[in-house]
C-alpha cells in the first residue's frame, strides 16, 4: 500500500464502503452528475465553455431545482479545481493520468471534487461516480475508479494540501497556486500585479476560486438600479449607480433582462465604461462622437449607447468578428450606436474625430477566471505575447482616432502587467498622450492603489480584476 495512504484523516464513518463490481447492477438515475460529467466531456473534447454548455444541458433535460444546483456546483467546481484534483488523483492512481481514457479521467475529477470540496458523504461521492463509469466503461474500469477514489477519500482537502503543496515560506507562489487551484504562471502574474506573495495573493486567488455573484446593469433611461433590484430581489451594487448584484439564479430568466431593460455585466466593466464618460472633454461640436473600438459582444456598447442617447452623443462600435458584430447590433438595436464590422487597427473611420474612445482590448481574461470555470487551465503563458502585440496596435489606433483634447480609456480584463502597464508605457511614449489619474473617475471606491491607473480586484471590490487607464491626447 502506498505509504501516504496508511493514515486516514477522514473520519471512519465518512469513509466509503468497499464496493464489489456487479456488472448486472443498473446505473443509478443521476441526472445532475450525468449533466456535470457531460459538461466536463464537452470542455475536454471540443474546447467548449462550461458556462454555456451546462445551462443548455439543464434546459434540454429539464433539470431544475436542487439537481440543477448540484450539477452546477459539480461541473464548475471540477473545472476550476482541475489542477488540484489531478495532483491528488495522480498520487492515488497506479497509472499516469495521461494514459487514462479522457472520460474516465473526467469521472475521477468529478468524484475527487465531491470528496475534497463538497459535503457530499464520501460513500455517496464514490458510489455515484462508480455507477456513472460502470454505465459507460464497464465493470473493470468501474473497479479501478472505485480504488482510486477510495484512496482520495482517505484524506480531506486540508490533509492533501499539507502533503502535496510546496512549503509556504520557500515557495509561496507554488503553495498558493495549488491551494487555490490555479496554474503557477497565473498565480505569479497575480503576485506581480499585487506586489505581494503572502496574504493578499492568497485572498486574490481564493476570491477567484469561489463562485461569483451575477452582476446586472440597468440600462440608463430605461430602468433605475432601484427598480431593477426590487424586481429581481438583488442588492444595489456598491459602486456603480446602475448596478445590481444577485447571489443566484439564471439571469436569462429575469423579466428585465428578457425585456432588454437590463443586461448581465460585471460591475467592474460598468465602472470602466462609466469612467470614460465622466472625464471632462471640451468640445464645440453640437453632439459628441464616442467610439467603442473592440465592441463585441456589446456589453459596454449598450451602456455607452444608453448614456450617449441621454446626453445627445452618438457611438460608433467596431468589432472584427462577424458573429460578434451581429451580437452588438442586436444588443444596441434601440440605441444611437452604429456598428462597423472592421479591424480596430484600421477601421476606416476618420482620424482625430472622436471625443471619447474605449479600447476594451482582447486579453487573456485572467481577471474574469471566476466566471469561466475552465479558462485558467486552457490559457497558456504563450498567449500573452500575441495579445500584447494586438493590444499595443489597437491602443495606438485609438490614439489616432481620438481628437486632440479627447480621451481614450484602455481597459483589459486582466491584471497581467504585460497587458496593463506594459502596453500602456509604450503607447504613452510613442503618442505623447497624457495619463490622467483614473482613480478620480472611480468615485468613492476604496483600495485603488497609488494610481494613476486603476486595477480592480475580486477580493477588494467584488468585481472582476479589470484594469483601466485614461489617456488624454494633447490639444496642440
Ligand atoms: C474584451 S472583448 C470586448 C468586450 C466588449 N467591450 C463588451 O463589453 O461586451 C474584445 C473584443 O475585441 C474583438 N477584437 C479582436 N481583435 C480585434 C480587432 N483587431 N479589431 C476589433 N475588434 C477586435 C474580439 O472579437 C472581442 O469581441
């Protein structure tokens, strides 16, 4: 027997019984776990997004209530925790994970997640997983699954971490990365942005590892945040005057969302778009022209378009991907927004003609990992180089499209320094643009750091980790 499995830290009454494989036993009816397992398979085999696949499966199979909640917890949780689960499974299996059939590994991850991170009794976690495997892979593999999960069940998460995580003093980033189930390179990027490898890094990764609230924005001019909160049962967002936060639920089912009076949008995104509209821009023109240079799928275009409509301005929205440009058109149907399917680096719009330009650039999305359960394991450090090149080019284009005296907001949903201050430093040097203290345009928000840029954080603000810089093009 493996030495590390001799002492169990799990209470005896919570240990799973030894199971004998019985080929004739029919698989248990378990729609929640089956939906979670099918979601993991879709993520693995077709690079699907768990948070798109699962709601569809739940709808198609009419899974609701507690079963839907369980499926969601298991599917998203197992996606998020994959790195930690794999480390533990590797210790408990007598064959490398890379040699396993993908569907068996999915099931093991699902079982391991239940054992380490839920209150589901161990015997139920193991038995239900074994039943799922038996139904598709047969009794021999079911027996293997049973053995591996019994090994996992001998310790709880704390005990496994004590055994497997690097020492916190010697390797704090490795320690926190495993503890909060993040790839090391992402934990390092967070540490560099925070300037901390201790408690604050732990808090940031922990916040990123937990289930986020749903944030809504009430469309200005259509509905107030008070009304939206009353209709949805949500709470007023602490910082955005248009925001509401909800603990739970399918936002697509909410009446204000169905009637296009509100949309789903992280409060951090709302605040970055609002910051751009709050900067003073002197102009002689009767109506201001605003530009959203990377608009798809249109969340910020909707907020900008609604605010522009109220102030007599218009918005041009540029999006390179045809299907995403269509989404912007649909989202902004009633608003003073003109959508252009074009490359933001050369969109064919007149230079020097926009009062306000938003560059919500394509990025690694490291700031929104909590909303995309599998993303942290799909992203690679090599993605950063290509993205920063594109980000630099888009910001350069924005600084040509804005008129002298106008303002550009450079926004990314990532705290990675290469994507934030790295991109910005070069753009400022090349263009001579003046950096504004962006903190002034995020009023009444605590913990915004030394400026001039704003980096929001889930653990500090409850928002995604959005970065926002404001640049003014010199007048003369
Ligand atoms: C971070 S997303 C923007 C999110 C959007 N502002 C919102 O709030 O819904 C970046 C968008 O930029 C688009 N994009 C990528 N390269 C582009 C380019 N060269 N020109 C314009 N848009 C581009 C992507 O297709 C993606 O839709």
